[in-house]
RNA sequence: GCGGAUAUGGUGUAAUUGGUAGCCACGUCAGACUUAGGAUCUGAUGCCUCGCGGCGUGGGGGUUCGAGUCCCUUUAUCCGCACCA
C-alpha cells in the first residue's frame, strides 16, 4: 500500500474535527499542562512557511505531554485589532471587521492543513465584543485602583479617598505621577473635579498631559516599544515628541516586582536581560540644589553622589518646567531660540546628532551644597525631560557628556577621583581614591558613595532613591480599529461606565481616517455619547490591550460572568509553556506581566506571573534565488559561468527553482518579458545563485505552507521545519532537503508492509539488538523533546530506522509509532489504527514514555590511556566504579596499552570516562 | 559606548556536556534496477597526499593525560539598549 499522505491527512483532520479529539475540559483527576502560542495578527498576506515554526514546536510538545497523561490546554485565537486592517480600510473604505474576518478564515484554512491539536472551541478574537468586554473591564479596574508602595499591591481608590478625607496626603506611600502634599481640610474643601484631578495622580489607569511619541503619518500616539530609532515600528514613519493629554497605565508602579519576578521565570537569559534593561533600575540619590536669589531648590538625580564636590555647573532639559523662570532677561532670547530649534528637530534627527554638543546658559546660578560654589545653570537637550527629574548636576571630570559640554563652553573641570587624565578625557570609572572633596578625601569611591548617601540625608539635601528607565505606558491611540474606552466626559472630567454597561461597542463610521479637524475617527460616529448626551472618549486602546490577558480568557473562553471563572483559573493557573518570537520582549511580554500582576493583586487570578516557561523560536528568513542576465540581452548565464560576462542579478521565483536548478520552461512562462529568454547552461543545467534575505513578496522567496503540504504532506512539513536546525536559532527556509524527511516518512510507512504491499506487522519477538535500538531512540527522543531539541529528535528517528532495517515486529513498530505521533500525527494515527487500535494515538496510554523501557539500557564507557582514547567497553549502569576499575586494569586490552607497566593513576568517573595514566 | 548571542565540510547541522570531531540529512560522485524520470536501492564523500602520513571546529595564547566544549585575548556577524545622569 502506498503512503498516500493527501488522503490520509484529510481523513484524520476530518476525524479530529468531527470527534473533537482535542477538546479539553477542567479535570481535577488529571494533572494539567498549558501550552500557548503567541496568537497571530491575521494579515492579508496569509501564512508563509516561517509562521508555523513555533506552532509546530508547541504542538509537538502538547501532543507529547498529552501522551504522558497530562490534561493539555492548547488553544489558538487571533489578535485581530490593529493597524494594517485600518490602513487598508482608510484606503479602500472596506470595514476592518470585514477584511479581518476574511483574513481569519484564510489563516484558519492554512492552520488546519498542518494538523494542529488546538481546541478551537476556546478560540478568542480580540475584536469580538464578547472578548473586549473583559479588556474594558480590566481597564475600569485599573482606573479604580492605585498602587500602595507599603503593601506592594494595588488597592481600591475608595480607600485612598477615605484616607484623604481623614488625614490628607499625610503618611501616604503610593505610586504617583508627581508627589503631592495636602491636608484633610484642603481635600474636603475641594469640589469633585478638583478631587478627581488629584486622584488621577494615583490611579493605575489615568489621564495626564505628557510628552508622547506622536506619529503624524499614522495620526496617532505610540508607546515607547512601538518606536525604534525614531521611526514607528509599524510602517516606519517618523515620530516626534509632543505634549498631549492621554490615557496612561501606571506600569512603573510594578517596575520592581517585574524585575524581581524575572529571577524565577524559565525564560532565556537574553530575554530576561532585555527586560531588565528596559526596566533600567538604577540606585542613586535625589538631591536639591539651592538657587541663588530664589527660594526654590533644583531637584536632580545622580548615581554618583560621591562626585558632588566636582559639580561645576547644572543642566536642565529644554522641556523643564522651571526653564522659563530660571531664564534671566539677558539670556531669554538665546534660550527661546534654542528651545524652538530643539522642538523643531524630529526624534530621528535628535538621535542622529547624539554627539553634537549644544546648549545655552539660563543666566541663573545654583549653589553647590557641599563646596558652596556658585555654579551656572544651562539648558541642553542632552538632558532628557523623561528621565529622573529632567535636571542634572554636571561633573565634567567624571562624566564624558558633561566633559564634552564643559570643554565646549570653557567651564571648570575639577577632578575628585584619582585615576584619569582630565586633560584628555573624563574619568568615568567607579573606582579610585577621592581628592578635592573635603571629608571624603582619601576614601575609596564605593565607600564615598555610601557615605554620601548618609550625609545627604543627614543634611536634609535629599535622599537615597531608586530610579527606573521604564515609563508609564501611553494607552490611547487616535485610531478606529481598537477597543473603545468605557469612559465618558462630563464637564471635562472623565467618568467610567459601570460594569453592567460593558461592552461599550465600537460604533459604525463612514470613514476610517481622522476628521478634517484632526480628531480621531470616532468623532465621526453619530450618537457616540451616553443616553444623557455626554460624549464618549474618542481614542481607542492600543494593540497590546487585547493581547495582555488573552491567555486567561482561553481558560474559560465562553464565561459571560467573568474574565475567567475561579474554578477554571485555579485548575489551569498559568501558562506552563509559551512559545513565540523575541520581538515581543519589551512590548506584549512586559504589558502581560503587568496586567497579570494587577489582576493577581485584585484577587482575580491565582498566579502572579503569567508565563512560567518561555521559548523563543527563531525567525525563518527567505532563501532567494537569482538568475544572471547578460546586460543588454535577454540571455541568461548560469551562475558558474557568469565570470566572463557583465551580468545583472535578477530575483527569480523560488517556486520555479529546485535544488538551485532553474526550470527553464516555467521561467519562460513566469513573466512575458522572459518568454523568449536564451540560456547559457553548464552541463545542461541552469544553476541559480542564492542569498539569505527577509522572506517577502518583492524578493520572490515566499514559500507557502499550503504548497509544501500539497506536495509533501503536513507530516513532512512538520518534521522538516523541526529538522531545519535548533528551534531558537534564526535560519533561512530552504526547500532543498525536504526530500530527505519525506523519504524517511515513506520508508517508515513501508516498514509496516511486505514486498507485495500487504500490511504485515508480525507478533514476532524482537531481538535484543532491535530492542536496544528502540530503547535508545525512546530515551533520546524523550530527552530531546524536554529540551526543545526537535532537530536532533528527527535525526534520532532516521538513525533508528536505518538501524532497524526491515523490522516489521509489532513490539518495535507500535512504540515507535506512538513516539513519532507528536511529530507526524497523521501517519501515526493511520498506522496506529491499522495495528488494530480504535482510540486515537494521542490518547494512547501506551507505555512508550515509561521508565521501564530505559531501565534495560546500557552505556558505553570510553577508556583512554594517557589521554589517548583506546577503546570502549560496555557496562550496565549499575556497575560500581570499583568494578569498572578492576575490570579495566585486568582486561587484556588494557594490559596491551599498559605495556607491562603499573599504572600511576586510574581515573574513573561513573557514566563518563575511564582514564589510565601510566 | 554598554549588554547579550553566534562562529564546525560545498550546504543545514550533530557531538554521551571535557573523551575517537563531522552523527542525520541535502548536494556531489560511482554503481544497480528501470516504463529513461526530479522514482527506488547500494556504496563513497572534511582538506592535502598516488600512498605512507599530515592538517583540521574564525585567529592567537593558556589550563588538562585529553579542548569544538573551560580560561585569557583577538576578529567577524547578528540582536537588544543608548546623551538614562
């Protein structure tokens, strides 16, 4: 019987669907395991061969876990709100819901062909009102909570209100935008709007005037992780800094917890490091510098309080609130000109000119609280408004940026740490002996820092402070295709809807672009207000809103009473294995952790961290092919012969090239201008050149998984994607080589049949050699799956088959079928049922993964003499070092190498190595 | 500039984690069969050399009986952050 993968794969996919093979329910009698993929944004281009890589890996793992007896939750859904659908809508007038629906259908069709074990009954779509109801709900909860630094958790704002009424801001230790001080009398005297203004300073979801990343082309603001090198990640448009009133999430309140939580996560070190850098914790001192002729004090943050005696000037950011009041009349014109020039520069220009020194004196002076010197205050854009206090104390001798600034403006440079040569450059290292620093002289830098912290607090100049680079997340987008905010405005103050009013559904509009007045598209929606006529918020939520808690919704996807029911949540708890791309390191993976921690604080979920283990699959690049046209002709020269010609390199569709050999007829048919192409061949073939590039339409290197499934079958696609290389490594897709895997599956299939083609599995007893091969393979594949080393497990299957030769014994083939099922489920199901089983192989309570199979294995010990490896001997694992040692010394082989001498030393490491030193 | 990762045949990769480098495939070469095919099967295939033998894991040095693996140094590529005070 032939291996008819087409028929057989269709048959099993149909059966899995009809019998709901992969449907799961809460089952307290079995241990659970939750395997999650990062759900896709359904783009119009459909899936290419790189997209399913992670899905295949996670599918193998979930099928494996299921065969090990776990109740496996393995869901899938769509991150369906987003920019591309909206951009498309603006251009074509097609409603994003329509294109999204169409794209989802296409994605589903493509996914189904690959044979995933998803429980589609739990599908979620972020754009579905039944789903985004809970996104809005979480937002309302954040609005209703503040972060208490003492108890390190979110608490209801109502508690805050009570406390304010009783004793004002006294004793309050809460995460806030800026520190506020007021008495109970003041609080009680304020009206509702004034109180709300104060509360916005504390709410976890709040509205504030902040400097935002504004992208004019997209007509919206963006979060920090959505901007790279001054360009929008989506679309690559320039981004500028602008001050706007926006909704924000107080993620900074959770900075320390998110940092601490990383230690316990089974994530890659590089990913954890990216998050640590993004959070950017630094310990330093807050200090207030008196201003000459002013009773205010300028607040700065420094990590080098030891160098205060070396402060010779101060710098504030162009956006600093006090800039205007610190500027003297003589300097006003220059300062205003400087600020205007700074504002005009885009974020991108600013980054490009990073090393250019610029700035202007304000004319004001501060007083160094330690040296008592009068020091000038400058304004310069090398000081960022968004970090610390937007003002610094400058120590040119020990900070390269301050040094460059001081040199440029001829300012004084006072060394306070020994070690460098300040004539040439600043000495930034945190080591050396203090000089010119009064009571710190002679001390080591580390000592001096500690001492300075104490001294600053003792003198009341400031205090020790932890600062984070992490910024609160800007949460509004001036877009249509996103979740509406469940908020309306009354007298300019935001009011939340009640939970019963959710979901607040996205209204229809006739045009998806911004209005002529520059208002968001929702301004076009007729009736976008409450029954009383109060207008709703015009912005919508950003992309990360819907993806922040989707893993929770899968646990209990059809619950209309709660985001997730208690029973479901306490059973599934959190994601045990999360597979997805590393590009979400500072976006989704930060926001999800924040979101989950918040839900944990309010008692909605039972785990603090959402994703205990995370695997980042590498990206699949394209492998482009080229043909070489002799310039000025329509003649194409084969890659190996092009040396003698002046040629032009042209991308050719990889789908008409096989093993780098061009299909000449297909090429002539590919495009009209090549219809009469001539070829200069080498050995009768046209050999194409190749290069690794991004997989994209314009490079003609997109390989569609549907094509691979049609030609080779889903099982081949699955195994080949794994065989390509280590999961976490980025690698080019190369269809050359897929034959090897396909050939293996055909051989595997054939080993169940005799030469006449009849099913011929026998009940014969396997030989010890066959059993050894089987056990070795089981051990290897098990370990490989646990280590996500799927490429080596595919190799292990091939080796196994090579070693077994023509073995048709049930006792060997049955466990092997169960073992291969996670990788190639269709062929495994078919053979499994042919062997007489009536249940699915994925439910096989077959002891294929049992320890008993491993117990019989023996291990080889390499034996070396003087470091030169001489021979291998086999010992059972139970053998003691003493036994092995005695055996080696008395063995004839060993004697041969010992050459009659008595060994000086014998090293025996059980399970590893025996070394004899003569 | 700071931080992280990677480097092995013509290609993708593997190496009992310090123990015979190149498993498993692709490709190539040779052969068998053949309805002549981009099917199937068998064998060879790191480099140099007719051979003996020598050389080989980006380069240099070190530790070790023994290094692809550990340490130092250097180069190249990729990724993240970046006037972060």
